[in-house]
């Protein structure tokens, strides 16, 4: 028996060492241009073929989502659906559009219309189908063209849905100027999809970041992930958030897509009622456990403006919010305050969402 034991021991030691190598965790990142922005996926996981395969599969998923939800690419599912809607006949809603379409409509209603995924024609009129070079000089559309488009009808209030026993979910619009554009929610949806995919692949620690729309899982060993919130003016960050497990951080700002005309900044977050860029705020960050919700909510609060964003936040069920007004005033909600580390020199006031009027007290 002894020869067998001694022969087996080296094999057991080798297997233990090999298993230890497989368990070694390290930070790994991959980047790519997806959905009109820079996508970065960072994981804290063993460096092996399984991790590489999970990262590659995640970027394939992002490409697939982009192909489904792009409103302008002719062969994209959403673009073809928009063309069908323009006939103003009842048309089937493609199966891969239905989950996000229904969720977007629900969030639009909850936000009191401040988040509206039916502004594609308005976005095109303003020249924001593609991201302009930041700070480029150009003229905005003439007011009469905006007014004419608003009179023809934009927004999801012009979209009708019904269930057909034979064809399933059907849709129709009463205006030829309704074009669905999910740019204000699709990145959050994509982040949620990729995070779920990474979890299924056994990755428990990761950051999925689509142009500042991100979700964080776990940690990097004994250290929590640290999430910086970009300063809306100048370089650097305005604050950092201490991660607590699974957390989504979504920011809408006037600094990603904009142009300048006669010294004024015109950005891509358009108000569905005025047809012009929303005014009063320059950055809104929402922290939640669901990136899809957070993406739509950050846009809705930005559009709602300095007076109404707390009411819209309550209506959407989000309580962790950081807001920067165009005056430079920074607001933070009580629920976010314990997780927030303000950058040196930044001062914030606490805004209680339940208060009928704003409550000013310094944030710690």
C-alpha cells in the first residue's frame, strides 16, 4: 500500500497547486466602441480562458443589442419597426423589442412624461443622431421647424398598443412623426443584460461601464470598487461613491453631446414639451440597483429641472440622487449622502425628497 500512497502524494500536491492558480484573482479590462460610446468591462477574476470567453461574449451581447435597438441603422430591428409605424397601420411589435418597449412606456408614464422614448424626429432635427464633436460651432434649428414638428406630434403619447390573438402585441401611431429612440434607456438595459450574463458565467466581481452608465458587482478583493462622478465642468470628478455590492450609477449631463452657438451650449437632452434642450440642470446622477431604471430616471430628473426633480424622483421610486444646477449648486439626497465622498472644494446641500420645499443643509 505504501508505494501507492507515495506515488499519489505528488499528484495531489500538483492538483492543489493548480487549483490555487485557477483561483488567483486579478483585475482585467476590455474596451470597445459600442452604442456610440466607449464600453469598458472590468472584472476581478482568474486570468484564464473562461474569463476571456466571458468578456468576449459580453461584447458580442452589446453588439447584438446595438443592432436591435439602433433607431437609424436601416437593418436594425428598431429602425425597421419605426418604418412600419410610419404607415400608421397596426403592425406587430418584434419579440426582441417588447420587454424594453413596455418597460420604457411604464417609466415614461411614471415620470410624468419627462422621460419620453418617442423623440427620435426631434433628436434628428437637432442633429444629434450622431454625437457632434464637443464644443463645435453650429446653429440650432429654426424655431418654426421645432414648432411644426411639435404640432404634427411627437412622443409616446401617440403610440397605441393592443393584443391580437393571432399576432400578439401590435402597435400603431396616429402621426407620421413618431420615431422611437431608446437612447435614454438602452445603455442601462444593455448594462443589466451584460451583468446578468457575467453572473451566469460565474463572474462575481465586475464593473460594466457604457459611457458613464455603469453597474458594479462585488469588489476587487478586499477593496471595494470606487466609482467617480465626473465633474460637469472642467476635468476630474465632483465626487466618488463607495460601492456596496451590486450597485448601478447612471449620469445624464449636458457635456457629452452638445454644440455651441453664439456662446450658448445646446445639448442633446431635449424637453418633450418645448422641443429644446432642457434647462436648469447640468448633471444628474442616480444610484439604484437597476441600471435600466437608473438610465431613464437620470434623464427624467434632468428634464424635470431644478424645481420638479424631487417629485419625479419620488414618482420613479429612486432616492439616491446627486444633482448639479447650472448655477453650480450641488444637491444630494439623504439616502445617497452616507455613500458619497465629495471632491476637495466641492460643497453640497441636502435635498429631502419628501419635503414640499427644498431643505438646505450642508452635506457632510
